[in-house]
């Protein structure tokens, strides 16, 4: 049997299971008596064992088998969940991740797991006295261990959801609703039943499926599986108020040692109520209960196919613009209506493709709780990591690149920011430091913040270190304000650490962070207050494929400026430009604004009539920096497709890429972050 066809599926599912295992172990460390977590960890280990054995990866199968033995004793309460046990399980997780990575790279079973297996077996061979002493360290597990008596109508995933819900104190009901024979709006009645029940819990399954219920493709009966804390009578009273409901039968799925299910049946009269269009939705709570995940059908798509699809949509956008220009040039009014319709369809298609490429930033954030846990142990810190906004979505190309910069910022927050417990106590703070990782949309950008409640960044210390290391000169230091000094932490070779460690002190990291973020079309800024903490704020574009831009003209050349960087456009006379310290500035609503002549920056010949006419100024901003770009003319706003400049022109950082205009000409896209 050729297993290569299943390799991609095996690797994808293995990574998902390992991520789930990582989160469960982190939760178990905080809640060692949570039997539901142990059941989930056992399930993941069992799944990995079966998958790897089927694929012939014996090292993974052997290690997960030994993990199963230990986890089984933990589930039965025969062993306590103590820190040493969790540490060994984390070591198993790390080894499994390495094994899966090696399999991905074509290096199979290249790790010696004998020492780790020996540790697991030694945990099982504890004598009775030692086990008794260890058991006294943890509270006994009180949740019953027998499986639920579930029907064959449920698949394994649904049974697992119900098992977890039951372990958290929820009841699970199978509700059979029968409509009257003469009911004409069956789909509407089904939706109204859904609406009543979803106010009391979570619908996890329907028979027939939701789609068939929406279309009224059933006789008179349908079933709903509901996870709830409401009692049966309350549910019955809600359902019977729906028009044209004839009977309601409720079956509670119980954990029953006698192998019987308790059944409560209720047949009731019905009342008249309003009809509504059916839109039933199935949802379940995730493991940590922070948000709800829709149970929906998905399909895995190769990333290259998505990239090709986006390229095709980009070409469509370019040619749509070309058609519009041809219509205007030749006065083809008959084309107007058709072009408007094509424009709407193209825009909808473009938005759809961009949404398909968008993925939650959660898959990046998920790696950090474990990293912070290990780092806190290594540095002797007490850290509370708070993660918010993990559902925020970013373009896949941005997601792939943002992980490493965030690793540097979080390690910096733990090492330099929060400080040791002793230092925090001296400052009158709690021994436990808080590091926050937040993400949220802001206009057509996504903001990611790394906050800490530590000692903050002292500009005086930064300035002293910068002078010592020769990062800046005394003359430069005299002109710098506090915010400029703080930004020196992003200079190559700069570090405030007194000694070199595995975490910091080599003067690399923060400069890499800034370079990477700017290469993604974003920027980073810092807000800090001595004694209170610091915030590192990253702003990134939602997508790197198609953007809104302002086209400007310089002599015979056309350039595109991303709208996300533009605050406003103004016109002014030559005499409005003043000179301060050999720099040109203007006064804009009481504020001094530096101006840059784009012709000089790009070494393009300016309009010969520039001296005699008003100047056009595009006010741009990136992070805390603002400036006015003097251009010859403003052409207008347009949707542009970003094309790479290629390897030959990679060194020209003043350009973020190029785009093809409707008339076939190429316009360079300015990188405002670099220019400022």
C-alpha cells in the first residue's frame, strides 16, 4: 500500500494534535485535578500513536504508547499530577514535535528516545508507599471515569465534545421535535426551535443536517442534541411555544453504570407565534471556553493555489482598470453599465479571495504560552501571560513572517521588562509580572501590542549605553528627544544587558524585529513610562497583495503612495516653506512639519514650472513620524496590485514594489516607512 498519498494529511493532523497537546498541558499545569484535560491529553496521545503506527513511524508510536501508560494512571487517580510529571510530558511533546518536523523534512526516526521512555517507565514503577505519599499531594479526582452511553448517531468528534461538556457540569439532551402534519413552513418552525434552544445552550448536532432543515427537506420530525445547564422542563416550555409543534420528547444522555438511559418524554399543546426565515447555526465551546467555534465543513487547500488565485485576481483588477480607461478615452458610453457590473463582480471576487487568504493570528499566538512558561522558569520570573484578540485575521503571507519578531519582543519583555520578583517587590509591585499580547484591527491595518507592567525604559540609561557603544555621537545626542532616545533600542548592536546570556546581551534581536516588520510594510513604535511599564506597538497591513493607493506624478514618472500611510493632501505656495537647521519645514495648523522634495529623494527631474506654481504636498505618517512629500501633481486614488521588484532591485528599499497601471505603464510603490 502506497502511504505517500496520506503523508500530507498525517503531517497536518499531527501538527494540530501537538498544538492541542501543548495547550492542554499548559492548562493542566494550572488545574492538575481537571480530569477532562487528562482525558483530552490521553485522546491526543492515542490518536498520534494510531496515526504514526499506521504510517510506519515506529519511534513516534513507541513514545506515545509509553505516554498513554502514564496518562492512564493519571486519569485513574493512581498517580498525582505534580510539576515533575508535567515537565516530563512537556519533554515528550518537544520530542514529538522534533520527530514530526524531521518526518516533514524527510529525516525519519532520527532521535534516540530511550532516555525519555526510561523516565516514563520509572514513573510507572513507583512502589506503593511512594505512590501513597505522592497521592496525598493532590486532591482526589472526583469525576466519574466511565464513558457516556451515547448513540451511534454521533461521530467520535461529537462524542468527545459531549464528554468534555459533561465533565464541566453540563447536561446533554437529545430533543425530538414533531411538527403537525399540515405544517407548511417546516423550515421556519425548525429555525424558531433553534432560536429558543440556543438561548439556553449550544446545539452540537441535528438530524437531519442543518442544511436539510433550512430547506425543509424532512418529514415532520427532527432531532437536536443540546449541551446546556437548563433543566428539561424549562426547555420543553420554550419549545412548545413555537407554532405548529405537536410533541417534544427529551432524552438525557447520562453517565449510567447500570447501562440504562433515563428518558423523559413530554407531549404538549402548542401556541401561535411569529414565522422567521431559518438560519440555524451549530457551535461548541473550545477547550478553554474563551470563544466559540463553528462546526463547519472545511477543505485543505495548497498555499500555492491560493497564491496563484490571488495573482489571477490581480491581473483581473489591472485589466478592469484598462477597460475603464479605454471606455473613457473613446467615449464608449454603452460600455459604462457593463463595466460598472464587471467592477462590482471583480471587487466582490477580490474581497472573497483576500478573505480566503486571511487566517487568525491565533496560530502564531498559540506558541507563546509554552515559550513564556519555559523562559520564566529559566530566568526565575513569575509571569502572567494575557493573550487577547487571537481571532484577529491577517494575510497568510504576513502570518508566516510575524512569528519571529514577536518571539524577540516577548523574550525582551520577560528578561528586561517585568524584572525579577525581588526587584518588583522593591518597586512596590506584585511579585507576579504581567505580559500582555494583544491584537486588534485598526482601519485597514492590524495592531499587535506587547505590553509589560515592569520598570519601563529609562531614556537616560539608553543614552548612556548608546554613547558607550558608539551607536550615536555626543553631537547627535544633544539634538535627541526622549522618544528618539528610546527608539535607539532598535539600533544594531545595541543592548542594555550587563552580561551575555542565552536570552539577551548580544545586541541582536530588536534591530531584526524592526527590519522584519518594515519589510512587511509595517512599523513599530514604543510607549514607555519609567516605573510603570512599556508597550511595543506593531502596525501591519491587512494584506500585501492588493492595496488602495494615491497616484502622484513627478515629471514624466508616476508613483503610488499607500493610502494607509497618508493623512491628507494640501497645496501651498513656495514662500510657505521655511528653513530650520538646514531642513525645510512648513507650519501646518500650528505644528511644524518637515517636508521632503520627492524629486530630490528619487533623483527625478522636477517640473520646470515648479518655481512659479503652488506646490502639492502629501502628508504621510508612519509610527510617530510625520512629513510632507512635495510632488508635481496628484493623479487620483486607485486600487493597485503589488508586484515584487525581483532579486535584481532588492536593494532599493525606498520602493515597496511596483504595480501595472491601466495603460500598461509601470508605477513604483513608495515605501513611506523607509523614506521617513
